[in-house]
């Protein structure tokens, strides 16, 4: 049957929960890449919390060209938080890649009650 397939560019034994470089609220995992600036912060309303993990695909220029929510590892499926995470993830920029092609990784947003 169909299912999630691994990436040839992935790291064997890598962390599937998207932990990586970041601060207490956000983080990313994208092997061999660094952020240009910082991760964009999602805009969300009060009285909401949870973790949303976004699977990203980044092109050789460092632009996020695809962002989809990952249920595994996320602690909420609240549509407002997922939308805020998707919008913020799409704005993230990474350094250029020496190689050609696409690279996959994750961005994790931990939403904290306001």
C-alpha cells in the first residue's frame, strides 16, 4: 500500500520529531542547512497551545516550496494553529545548497498559551 516514503537526502537514524536548531518555541531539522535570519513566528490567538510539526521541502536556493502538516509527533490538530504553522513555515529561508535538487526536513512550532 501507499505510505510515507523516506527521502534519499535524509539522515539514517535522524530524529522524526523535528527537533533541531531553534529556541524553546520553534525548531527545525534540515541536514546541512542553516537558517537565513530566524524562523518566522506564527501568528495565533489566545487560549491555544500544542505542538505542530510541518514537513517541508526546500529548493536549492533555500526557499520552502512545500509545507504540509505532520500528524506524527504533533500534539494538536487545531485548524487555526496548523494554518498559522503552515503560513510561518512557508516564509522560512535557508542557505543555498551546493547540490541541485530538493531537500526535505521539518519545522516544529510549540504554541504556548497567551
